[in-house]
C-alpha cells in the first residue's frame, strides 16, 4: 500500500480506531490482510450403521486459524477429528441406533458459524442370507405299461355230428 516517513511524536491512526505513537523517525509499511468469517460448506452428512466404522469430512471456508466444536445429541461413538485448519471429520463407530441431531461450530478471529446436522443410525446389518434353492423333484417315472395279453380266441366248437340213420331200423 505504500510507505511514508513520519516524524517523531506523530500519532498514526488505524482504520479500526487503534492508534500507534511514533517515538522516532521510521518508515511504516502497511499490509492489509482481508479476514473472512468462517462458513461451514458441508450441507449434510450420510446416515450410519451401528457397529460400522464411519468417517465423513466437514469443511469450512474463511480465515485461519479456525476452531471447531460439536454439541448436542452426537451419536455415541462418534466425535470430531481435526484433519487440517479448514476440515474436520465426524469419525468413529456408532454404538447406538436412533436419530441424532447435533450442532457443529467453527469460529475464527472474525466470526462464528454453526450448522445443525441430523444422522440416522440404523441397526447392525445382518448378512443377506443366500436362499437355499428348492430341490428339484425327481420326475415321477411313467409307469411302464404291462403288455396287454392277446385275447385268447374262443375255442370254436366242433360241429356236432348229425346222427346217421340206422341202416337197419327195427321194425
């Protein structure tokens, strides 16, 4: 922003109404640093499963350093773990089921930002059983037909001989 030489005894005022007394001739250099209030950019967190490891990042923008905290109904077994100045993670292994609503807070020298989150922790997922296939029934064999016997022909009766006349009839 520039420099200027200021004689001793001069009072220099800062834009934030802070003042500095100058005791000797010196050159002042001004460096303006823009500081930003924090803002949590993570909109929501996925649900969790009881007994299964969980780790989800929560990110913020703003000037550093940032200081993070969590309050409210945090799922038992989960806590904030700092990754870097702009990111923490909600990590651990949930030990209880239910619906949990809690508040994450981030602050820096300029301001504070909070965001409420809700996580549903469901019960332990049992392995999906593999269905046992129904046994395929053996096909019922067709009964083997018994051979049909040939009908036995009715015996043909022998012709009855006609009586022959007696050659000598008795008179």
